[in-house]
C-alpha cells in the first residue's frame, strides 16, 4: 500500500480529539449502562430506555464527527436495539438476548477506543460479533464480516515498481469499451442465480484494468478483484453486501478511468475496498491460481483471520496485567540475584523455590496483555532456568556462566519493556522507544507549565517570579539532557527574561504578551506531544515554531534585527554581536546541522539538473525550515534568518504559477556551499563570516521580491 493509501486509511483519525472526547463518551456509556440496568429491573417502565436512546445518540454523533465509521455502525445498531425494546418489537427470550447484546456493546466500545488510540486506525476489530448479534436477534440480514476486517500492509504492497502501462489515451479508450460489459458481468454475479461465466467475464475485465493501472494506487484493487472473481466462479465465496460494494466501486473506477486515464480518484477510499477484498482471500478454504498469488503478494497466512478476530482488551485490564507482570518480574529478579544461580547450577546452593512456576505465571500475564513476543522471550528464559536448577550445566562452567548472564539480561530487558508499556498507558512499547524514555519528562513538564501559567496569572510577586524562573531554568537543563534542544532553548529564554525583569512583568505589556504567549505555546506543545507522540512531526513543529517566535521577541538584539529594513547595500554593514551556542546544545546542534547539510548535498544536485515545483523541492524547503528552527532554538539567529529567507523564497516558488527564475538553482547551490563552513565556525572552527550570510540573505530576498518566477 502506497503512502497515499496509508494516509487515506488514517484520514480523520485524530488521536488528540478522541482522547479529549473520551470522558464525555464514557459518561454517555455509563449513563446508558445505568439506564439499561434500571430498565431490566422493571421492563414496564419506558423512561430508562429513553435515557439509553439519548445517551447512545450522543455517542453516534461523536463517532461520526471523529470519522470512526466502523464504531459508528455499532452505535447505530445499539440505537436500533433500544428502539426495538421501546416499541416492544422483541419480547420474552429475544428481549433478554437484545439486552445482553446491548450490554456487551456498551462494554466493548471503551476497549475499541483504546484500540483506535493505539493504532490511529478505525480497524473494526472486535465489533462484528456485537453488530451481528444485535441484527440476528432482530431477524435482520447480517453485515458481512469483511466490513470489520483489517490486515496491516507494508507500504506500496501490491504496487509494481517501474511498471509499464499503455498511454493515457489508450487507457481512456479501453475503459470506455469495458464499462458496459463490466456492469453486465457484475449484475450477473450478483443476480439471484449467479453464474460462473459472469464471474469469469468480470475477471477478464479486471485483468485488463490491472494492466492499465500497473504502478498506481489502483493496481492492488484490480489484482484482488481478479482473485475475488476466481473465488466466486469456483464457489469459494458467496456474493454479499460487501462484494456488491466492491463491484460498485470497480464500476466507478472504470468510469473514472474513461475520463481521467490512470489518475487516482480523490473521492475513492481504495484502502477500504482492498481490506474487504483481502478478507475474502484470507477466508478461502483452498487457493486456486490468483488467490494463491494474492496470499503471496500481500503476506496472508493461515492465521490471518484468527489474528484479525482476536478480542479486544480494555486498557484497565491490560494495565492490570502489565503491572502484575512487572511486579512479579521485579520480585523474581531479586530472588534469582540472591540465590547465586551459578552456585545453584553446580549444587553448591539450594535451588530457588517455585521460580519456574513464577516465570510461567508472568508469561501468562504477558500473553493476556498482548505481549506475545515478550512472553516468547520468557519461554526461552524459563528453559534456561530449568536447566540451571536441574544442574544440567554443572559440568560446563563456561556454558553455565553464559546461561546465567543470558537469563539475567532477558529478565531485566523484559521488565524494562513491560514498565515502558505501563508508562505509555498500555501502548505497545515498540511504537516509540525514544518517547518511552522521554515520556516522564514530557508529562512532568506539561503539568509544571500549566501550574506556572496559573501561578503567574495570580499576581506579580517578585519571589514568585524568581521561583518560576528557577523552574524554567531546571526545565531547560532537563530537556537538554534528554535530547530536546529546541524546547529547552525556549524554556531557557523565558527563564532568563523572567529572572532579570526589573519591573513586575504584568506592567510591561509588549514583553509580557510575548512571554505569556510563548509560555502558552510551549505548554500546548508538551500537552499535544504527551497526548499524541505519533502524530505527524509538522503538527508539533508548528506549535514549537510559535513558541520560539514569541520567545525570540524577548531578545533585544533580535528585536532590533527584525525591526531593521532588509535592503541590499554596497557597503559592509556593522558586524552583528557575536552569537554563541550554549555548551549544552553545541554538540546536538552541530550533529543535526551536519545531517541536514548531508541530505541537502544528496538531494539538491538532482533537482538542479531538472528544476521543477515537485516533491524534491518541497523536501529541500523542509530541510531549510528545520535548519531555521535549529538555529533559532540555540540562539544563532543570524543562521536562523538565513534559513528563514531561503524557506520564504522557496515558498514563493512553490506557490507561483510562472516559470522559475533561472538564477534560483545557482543561488541554492551557493547557500549550500556556504553552510558547512558557517556551521563549523559556530563550533569554534575559525571566524564567522557575517558578511557572506548577509549577502546570501539579500540575494534570496531580492529574488523573492522580483518574483521567483522571473517577473
């Protein structure tokens, strides 16, 4: 699946919005549960059902706003279930079944929300039994399980690289010819008497479309449609609502190809139909030619359906299992350390009691928490422990010592991994290992920034301001040690300004406003980072950019530089005050800058060979944006301004409509040629060439003002 498909699959799933709505959603679920229990005590009363309907209606509306469409299907079935109870459409035993199904749905949704938060994906896992049981007891047709299926796919899976396909006009003509027989074949397959010949006809058309769409995001869809038609012709699958939707999507795609050739339809949710097609492939009891090919291309296995249908674990239960496993692991590690396992293995010390049984209990808890890989690691550790306790390695001192070290390392690493998962509130520790290390500092910083804002709003007491400045200074050091130089620099600037403010800062309106806004942006940055560390980096960078911008206004030298008109001058301007990097940031800044320069040196020459407003130029612009932020973060505003001017120039180019100025590639090459020496001097290697920076900045601004498009 291409990156475009992956983005489409995740479109609208905002983890921060979901987390902020979790409390009202849980309140509505609790209200529905309480009202359902109240109704079960006296089924003659209708008021509790009205409360249930009202609560679930709010849940349905919220899920629609969050674009959690699969969860919304369950909420809609819950509404219908409560409405049937209210109207008396279900009675006796069937009424009890509906009430049980509604209670199960109420308990399933919180676990599903946990699942969505972790994957950032509305996968539908665990919802199909709840939806279809409610429909079954009402005598309605069941929803196809394919609608709730999700299988993780690698990027560009099923898309051929360097594929050859006909010209666009040939694709349009071919699609025009195939539209009518496609519609006829789809009707034949979905008719009351589906025929194998119609499925074969549809497969031949899908095969032609697959050839037309090779190398595009549509290619996997047509490959799956060929295999699906093969399965239908062989009676390995039966037409249903989901297959009808897939065929309908195919008809729209043929019509779109008739008008637009191989271009992708922005309104088409390709990943959703690919996932549905994969369900039927995974469910095939045997594998004919194309079905077997799909299994190979997409990596399906005999366990795919079982894994996809695995039940959900509520975060409370998951954390309880992880906490118990972590506590027992800590105790077992202490026990084995005190026992001296080398002495135990050679019979010089008694074996620790029940150690093997304790390890098995920990494994079961990890399996319950979904940490199967960690549980498998502990299985190997258990085998080593049994061998050591049984004295099987007593005659091999070297192997015995190695086994003890391996056992100790496995137990300690497993304990750290489980502790990280508890810290991340149940998320898989492999999602963001760097965040797992930084998480305590991020959460603590976010909480302390909120407290500082409240305290500083209460008054202008000098003692209070000095204490807040000290907190910001400590924050700067802690963030720098954890490899977060940009937010550290902002905290440091705010702390230093607050510490030397002679007058109460609330009366210094311009500076006070910049200080308050920077503090607010920084607080929002850490809040967002703590809520959704896996979000696109641009979301976090924008908040940090705003905090840096406001904090930079507190620097007198920076204010003067920004206020001065940027005009080209034939005479050298006075030298700027020397800018130095705080020692804590120097190594990180130099390392990151060298990495940016290396990427530009790799990407810019290829673009210069064929200049265009393309993704390569956007990537080059992004590198200068990062360089600008890094320079400003450590107080090197002259370099930061150079990065900003190049970024502004490239923004004008990317947004322009006229031909690019032929001077642009040469200017970018000169900037890149100057960067290594300029960065090196910031680390103490030679003198900083401020005149060269001014010249490059002026030329960037002149090219931008003249219209980077040659106007």
